[in-house]
């Protein structure tokens, strides 16, 4: 398993750019599109974000497309659902089955919802593709989110990658020993994998605690903030 | 299924955010109490959160042929209790939005209420009641995972129905739930089965540790040995 988004967030032209500006721009535009709910604004925001991501941050078109595909598919499915089942008033298009059809109100609802999703999603895309998690947590610290929340999140972020590494090792070991053949053995293998991972994780937490203690951990993780250029 | 970024109207985003923040603040208060007493539990919490994230990012084969992600919140609730699970699930949801583009930041509150708060909480109550009634933890853990999943989807359906009351709120909730049901029932059963297998593994390796976490009763511990 790979986190392409995480890799991209650390390796693009905007990674080192002032994080507060990035967060304020993306969250601000996201909230604005959500509240104003205006079709023209949605399209403007989407185009603006595409320019920022592709042109300014120089993220490859292929990875941006990959990032957008799954949400687009989801949005299309849900909006089709809204289109056919959530209207009132006279039908403007009739499918002929049990009176299911499109009405003017459902068409409006589906189109506005789709565009709103899309615009908000492109804002999220700009934020996640250009800003590493450590920076986002730093911003959370600025808005006075409790230190303990951020500490746990930071330790979790660190641990996730160690787990993924262990997971792929264990998975390979299982696969070479005929695990994951058919659905019954897949369940068995997955169950073994997770219960093993849980004990590994407890061991890991002990080690982590030892290493924190030996570095004078007092319940707060001070993080070095490098001076960012530009 | 997470509610997508931008799918809910602003009013409902705000409502769910407020509810989520109140509950998560309480959960943080609980965690803080635990951490002040035993400082080493912070590492355990972080690692368990990472465990939940990794579980939820893996694909699970299901009966319908589609693939879905186990939520892991039933297991979390059984092991750590609902308050802690709520906080950990919030962090997991933030990471899912930022690292995997699942869910979103504006709908974070709503997702948090359904996946991190109501689902695990109901599951946990059922778990406690059945443990008191002496039901073996293997059956119990299936039920908690199943119920936590189903409740999560009921809450999601309610959230969507409230946001799109067309023609009436109740009718919309029913419609959304009927759409979810055919795919989610098999998934909930699948997650329940998987959780039982994980639980069997946990029980056979280290039953004492589960007892220490308060997840299984003393009588079951002695029976296991």
C-alpha cells in the first residue's frame, strides 16, 4: 500500500510555501462555496484550484486525475440517485417504471449538489496535495486544539508508516504460504494478520514509550519548525 | 461509506460539527485524566489509533462481490471504550480525508458522529449488557461489530435524510436506508466475522491483557486457562 498523496504533499513546488496561507485559502474557499452555493462560483473555484495544483505546484496531471477519479465516480452515483428519487412536481422525463423520473426540482438539486461537491473537493485536493500532515497539525495547534490531541495524532502518523511496512512483510509471508486463496482463507489470513498486528502494536507502543522517556518526554512534543523560504 | 466533501448543506455541517466537538471534547477530557495518571498510555492510544487507521484502509472481500473497508470501530469500542474510540476515530477520519481523500473536512463532523460516536457507543452498550448476562465474548464481539456497523449506516441515512428532506424527512431517511441496506447488511456480517477471527487470535495469545484492558470478564479469563 502506498500513500501517493503523502508523497506528493512532500514533493511539490508549494510544499515549502507558507502553510497558513495554504490552509486559509483552501478552507476559506471551501466554506465560501459551501455557504454561497452558487454554480458560477463552484466552477471558478474548481478552475482556480486546478490551476494552482497543476500550474503552480506542478503536480503531474496523471496523479491529479487519479486523485479526482474515485470521488467523481461517487459523486456521479449519488447525484444520479438524487436525480431520480428526490423530486416533486411534474415529471420532465419519465423512465416508465413505477413513475420514477426526473423533475425540475430534482434536476436542480442534483446539479447544485454535484457542483458543490466538486468545488469543495478540489479545495480539499489543493490542501492535501500541497501540505504535509505535520504542517496541518501545526495549524491545528495555532487554533488552540488541545496539545494532547495533536500529540496523539503526530505519534499516530509516525506509527501508521511503521505498521504499513510490517503489514506488507507479514502479508508477503502469508501469501508465500498459500494464504489469501479463496474467500475463506482470505478471512482467516486477514484475521491472523490483524490479531498479530495488534500485539505487534502493543509491543511497539512500549518501545515507543521507552524511547520517549529516554529523551526526557514530559507530555509534550516540541516540534522543530524550520524557517521556510519564499 | 463516508459522506463526501461538500455533500451536506452548510447548516447541517455546522450542526454535526457542534455535536461532534462536544463529545470529542469530553473524550479528550477522559483521555487527559487517564494520561495524567499513567503517562505511558499516550503511546498506547497513538498506536491503537494507527491500528484502527490501518484496519480501515484495507479492503475486505464481501458477499456481493464489491469491496469495502472494515470500519474497526466495533473492535475499538470493545477494547478501549466509546469515549476513547470517539477521539481516535476523529483523528482517523482526519487522516483518511487528508491522506486517502475519503470523506472530507466539511463533513468531518457528520462522519464523526456516525462512525466515531453513535455507532461505537451503541455497540459498546450492547457489549457491556451481554457481558453482564454471561454471553461468551466470541458471540458478543460479532454482535458489537455488526451492530456498530448497522447503527453507523442508520445514522448516516438519518443525516442524509435530514439534509435532503424530499418529499418529507422520514421518507428521505427510508429511501437512503433502503439504498444502503442491500450492500451494507452483507458488509456488516463480513466485518462481524472478521472481528471474531481477530478476537479469537487475541484471546488465544494474550487473554490476560484483554482482561487488563477490561474487555473480558474475570470468569471468562479463568475459563480460558
